[in-house]
C-alpha cells in the first residue's frame, strides 16, 4: 500500500470521494494516511476526522518564503512516510522544493479540460464562470501530475461533461464534480499507486 496524503483547503467533496472509494475497496494500492489543510476551518478536516485519518493544518504565513513553507510541508509528509500526494481543492501554490521532492508523485484535480480554463487565477467557481462566458458546450475535469507550471504537468485522466442551457457556475460546478471529479480522482490515484507498487 502506497502511503498517500490528501491536501485540501475547503469543503473536501473530492477528499470524501477518495475516502468513500477506499472504504468500498476501490483503492487497493493506496492507503490514505494523512490529510493536510491550508485552512484550519476547512470542512474537509471534519471529513478526515470522521474517517479516523490523521490531520494537520499547515498554512503559509505572509512573512514566510515559499522555500521555508515547502520545507515545513516536506518535513510533515516525511514524518508520516508519505509516498504519494493528491491535491484535492488545495489552493496554495506548491513551492518548487516540494514538487522536486515528490517528482511525479503529486496529482492534482482541475475542474476543466486542460489546456482550457487553467493556469494562474483559474480555480474553483472561476473556472466554470470562464467556461460559461466563453460559451463552450463541453467542459470537464482533468487529473494531472504537478510540475512547476500551474496546471502544466503530464495529464493522467480526463472526463468531458456537457454544458447545458440555463447553467449557472454553481450548477455547472456541481455537474462537473458529480459526473467527472468524484470518479476521476480516486481512479487516477489508484492507477498511480498501483504503478508505484510494481
Ligand atoms: C474542486 O472543484 C476542484 O476541482 C477545484 O476546487 C474544488 C474543490 O472542491 N480545484 C481547483 O480549482 C484547482 N485549480 P472540494 O473541496 O469540494 O473537493
């Protein structure tokens, strides 16, 4: 079993999808060993507590360099023997030292079909607002490896989702989560954990 950390900042519905998949036996190669939140008030922490998973809050302070914050995060992950990391709505840009320390071992879920509506400034509802403003008829979600370019790493899996007449950003966000994100992230996590196990 590959010891896996999930990094969160908010509601944690993607974390919940991972926890549900683990409970259902769909993650035979990944053990969810730690949840790290950038925000002490994130509901994702309650989800982790209910599932009996170790939790930590690690926020970057304003007077801290990205490198120093990265060192603290690397130390925390090492302390828990973490081998694989999933970003599930984690809104802090990962410092380069973390990306280097976990090369091709950090996955991110992004709520669009990369390369559309991604990169700096595209997160959460903003992604769906941009998709609706552009008038696309298909959007979706992407799981990719994290490298030094925001949303620029190798793509692992994508799922398309229809944009429907009358969609609001909130409606579209919910459909992308239900039809794509909550299936795609656990499946990609299992695939990468399985590849790391051989
Ligand atoms: C998800 O839609 C995720 O794809 C998005 O934030 C949301 C978190 O929701 N991530 C990004 O926009 C990253 N650029 P959750 O906390 O309920 O999983």
